[in-house]
């Protein structure tokens, strides 16, 4: 094992933690990894990342083979290192705000066991001013240890690239020398911006709240454009052509955002705003997103009426195509609602993990199998497999598709005899509802 000066301890082995462990191994570090869940520890020891994140498994496997990755059995073993990374994907409460007892437990263990001069680098999402509370309580008797906050921005499917060579790196710390030393150890290829701890925590909130705002704005604009008979894709594309609008901003109309990430930070800002009389903006973004989440089912119900005993094919189960995790997935939420309404659901997603035991939908190995005999197809995620689909060759009971995420070309489906409902200018002619004034 590499000497202690090149060793980093990572707490948390779901998406953020397993990616961080793999990224640090890529940088030549030795890694001690821990998670309280035995199956995640076993997965790391077998080089099997829990979300199927591309590239992570191969790096973990190499780290195990070279003796640079060790999976710890106890939280105290993680906390006894000079550089400890807190990388839980923070759990949330019923409203979507951070509610994760593991965070405080890890900080308390660090306070008890860390050597003098040790640094705790927090990558997990936490509400702004969390460091103040931790210093006042958990770290009150450890003035000899350092606290750093680094807001991560790992994208599912591209997380390794984001970690190894981040486009933006923000490092918050009480002292500049601590921030610089930590950045060199964790992100040697990046050029950091050094800020205060509070500023770093707020940057994370601001980034995800902005992205959530863009998604909701794009969806609302697309909804209005479709009602007026305009193509929402054209409107969004020309909006982004304005040099004052970020070209990479997620403004194209499609599905509501899901997954816990954006919601966590919008809820955090709403709760902070409530203390200072300014929660309304963030509450509105959340409300608009929640309303938009159901629009595919609204279109389906408007066309088919009662869904009881209707056979509905669903393409896509994860909240981001090409990934395995069903955690906080909007498509899975739509499947649950269809089942509650009495529909028979056949789902197709070649990458998604197994459905929970309480979800009584059948999984199909191919799109053709899912669609065969279906009364409608609901596209809930933009699966890459849809691009090459033989729409004319599929054999549903009715050629009706609801595009819930802007994944399809309505013209191509129309040419194959399908009726297409979604956020494009033809959908209102199909349902006979919401006609443009």
C-alpha cells in the first residue's frame, strides 16, 4: 500500500463515493473506502459500481489488483486518516431536503479518531452553514483538524470525466493553505477557485437551482409553444442562439427533472429563503416541475380515457438514459401511477436495474416485445435504442405514442403510421383539447 501521505479515505460508496474512489485511484492515490451498507462495501471489493457508471468498475478493479484500494469494515478505520473525504449521496426527507444521519455520524467519528492536523473534505450535498453547526457541536473539541467543502457536479454517465478533470472546481476552507493542499491531493489537474466555506456551500445550491430553473422554464415555454402551434424545439434553439443565453443551459422542453440532486438544492434555498422572507421563487420552480411531471399521463388519459385494463408499454425506467439506478426516477413514478390506475405495464430499458418487488410491471427484453399488443407506448426516457427503432415493423394494438421527454421525431413516427402526443405543435390536434386561441 502507498504510504500515508498519498492515501485518501473515502466514506460513501454509492454514485458519488464510488466515482470519487475511482477518480482518486486514477490520480495515483491509494484509497481506503468505507460505507455502512454491507452490499456497497461488497460491491466495491468486487469492483462492481452500484449505478453502472461507465469507467468506474475498471478503475476499481485495477486498484484492487495493484493493492491501492482497500475496503474498510468500520467507520473508525476511515476516520483515522490524514485526508478523509465525505462522499455520501445525501438522503432526503419527504420534501426533498437533506435528511441524512450518516453525515453527522461520519463527522463525529472523524472528531473522535482523526489524527492531529487531519482534513475532512466534504463532497456530499449539505445545507449552507452546515459547517458552522458541525464546528459548534461535532468538531467543538478538535481545533487541530481542518474542514473543507468542495461542491461536486458529477453527471450520471460522465462522472469519471467530471471528477478527474472538472470544468470548474470550487474549494471552500477556513484557511487558504488548507484549501490548496486539499485541492492538490484530490484534483491535481484542476485550477480551483478558493472561497469561504459558506460560499462553497451556496455555489452548490446555486448551480443545481439554476439548472432546475432552466429545465422548468424550458418545459413551461414548450407547453405554451405547443398550444400556440409553434415548434418548441425551434423556439428553444433560437433562444439559446442569443449570446446572453448559455448554450449549454438545459432549456429544451422535455421531461420534468427528477433524481434527488436538483430538488435537494432548490429545497435548501427555499428553506433558507423562508428565514429571510424570500422562499417564493424556489418554491415556484418546484411546483412547476411537479405539475409538469404528470403531463405524459394527462395526455394518455385524454386520449384513452379510463386506463383500467389498458396495456401500456413504457420505454425508459431511469431518470437519465444509459444509467442503471432507479433511485428517485420519474419514469418509475409514472409506472407506479399507471399501475395504480389499473393499467397493465410492460417496461423496456436494457440498462436499468431490477424493478422493486412492489412494482408489478413486466420487463421486456426488446422494444418490440414491450410494444406488442399495447394500447399505447409511453416514452419516459430518451433511450438511445429508440433512434434506430423500426417503427413501421412494431406490432402494437394501437399505434399511439406519448413522448414524455422530447425523444422522438414526430414526422418519422407519423410516416410509420403512429399518432404522436407530446410537446410538439401537432399534439393538440390529436387530443382535441387545449386548442390554441
